[in-house]
């Protein structure tokens, strides 16, 4: 399942706080993105069709909950990016970012620790 960038805005709101009604999603996502009510409701309907969210009635209100965990979404999107742009190889991606973006000392330290942990786990 592919979630578009616009749809991910709705998902992020639901991952932060669920359930949310359509009106609450319009207020939270629509306002932040300068989208109208119709746009947010279209995104909700797309996500329902993709089975990324579900609709449920509680306390006389219709609310939406995510069916996809954020971690699963991040994993799928990360792997897709890696596959599309770097032929599935992690080292060229890290090299690209390291060469085109100034890494902070703490980021370099984290990368070094990660490599050490990976080496120790072999």
C-alpha cells in the first residue's frame, strides 16, 4: 500500500491522537496545510479505500483510527526510497546524505555507535 504525502498528513494526525472525527481532522490537518474540508474528506476516503484507516462509531460520533502502524509505514517508505534511489543499498544512501548535508557531531557519534553495534552483533 502506498500512502501519498498528503495522505500521510492525515495519518500523522491519527498516529498522534486517535480517534479523530472528520471535523477534528479538518481542523488539525486542513488548517495546518491550508486545505479545505473537501480536500481532507477526500484524503480520508482514499485512506479508507486503501484500508489504512477504519471508521467507527462511538458516543454518537464517527471517528477514524489508523490500521497501519507508523513504524510499518516508515519501514515501507524507507525501503521504497532505498530501492528507488540507491538500488536497495544502504551505504550509498548514507554517503549521499553525509556528502550533501552537514552532519552534527552527535549524528556522527550515533552513526559510529550504530556501526559498532552492528559489528558486535555479527
